[in-house]
C-alpha cells in the first residue's frame, strides 16, 4: 500500500503486497479537482477532518427508491464535502483491480465485464479477512458503503457469474481463447503484518480467470512501492491492483479523486464524459438525496457499463501494529 503523496509514502491496509493508495489532507473545495493521494497501511493517516461520531446505521426505508440497502439515513448526510465524519483509525477503504483501457484487449468493455464477472468477490473477501483486514465485505461498487451511505453490493456493478463471463467473452469475439492476447497483472510486494497477502489474493484471482474463462494471466510483482507507482505512472500494465483509504469520508474522495479523466491517480486512463459530468456536478450539490443519486449513477458507469475497475472488497484502513 502506499500513500498517494509520495515521497511521503505510508503503508496502509495491507502491509501486504498490494498497493493501497490513500491520500491525506484537507477535503477539496468543490468543484475543483481533488488532489488526494494513494495510501498504504503503515502509519496512521494524517487526516485533518474533525473526528466526531459517525451516524448510527439504520434500516429505515428511504423515501426514494434506490438500489442496495441503506446504511445511513439521508438526513444524517451533510450538505458539504465531506458529508460524513471520519474517525481516526476507522477510515473506510476499497481494494480493487484497475484495467488499462488503452491496451487491447481491455479497450473493449465486453472483455472488461467478462473479467469482472469471473471474479468471486466473496472468496476474495474471506481471504482478506483471514489475512487480518478489518470489517471486510465483498464489493461490486467502488465507494465503501460507510462512505456512500448505501450498500450497493450485487445491485450496482458486475457480480460473480461465470456463465455470463463466458458469454461476454464470446460476444467480444473470443469464442476460443487461443487467440486471446497475453495479459499482465502487476501487484506490489509490500507488507509486514501479513506478508504476501495481496500477492496470494492475486493468485486466487488469476486462478479464477483460468478456471472460468480459460485465460492465463501472467502475475508479476514490484518489490518496492516506488518501483510499483513508477510503473503505473509511466507504463501501466493491462491490469493493476490498488487500494484507497479515505482522506475524508465522502464519495468525492473515491470517485472523482481516482477516476475523473484528469486525476493523477487514474492510471488506467479511464475517460467517460458523463462520469466526469456527474462527479463534477455532485461535488457542488448541497442536497444529500440528489447528490447520492448522482454518485450511484457514476458508480454504474464506472463499475458496470464501462467496467473500468473490479472492486474486490471494502475494509478499514489498515495500520500496522
């Protein structure tokens, strides 16, 4: 893991071999572009948000029909960025795979969707919990439920469905995988609390692609965080693995910070004008229901229609003992 503002790198959630980005600092003044940074699990993130108690979770029905399950009532969400408080040591975090959408075969959203549908997120979440990640839950959307205020698992994004995965790959023109180009997944070999955890989870994912799609994906590692981030900045592979811990508890810090077309952390070069419009507009909206809806629509574009990322699991920012 790493903290986005290198050279101030901090080891976050994993102390393991994946990169966990986490930017630290003040929330941006909307609607300017956020310049948050990747996080890594080692030292407690220097978050300068007032540490107040988060609203109590509730299952009270919302007045608007929305996908997923309510975590916090809309009335508890603030009208500005951040709309929820952030408790030190309890920062929500997402671990995900990103595609380099500029490289074939992942310039085709059908192929990206096929790879997403072939990953069993519940198995990966179980493995993560076994490696010591806290409060792990499988994910099909990017923003943690404790940040969005709703749990979208299985409702937004692409759930595990091997049959659908094979159908999507065939629709992309790969009825036979013999013609499928070579694919590389790189992870960072970093960690102390559970050495090799990210690498071992990546091995499981590569095994799923082999089993369900008949595709062999090469798995490589970078030995240092600097080497890993340098590769993502200059020559990103077809697939990369990262994690992001909240600097401030707001969807803006996940969606716009990581995947706006102008973001420095958008290593896979994802670009969608409607996604950009939604997250830019949401940053200036003061009405929580309207703002939440905009983020849910942005999630659909990112994780379902475009499938530019495969969210793996949500957890809490990992701090090394």
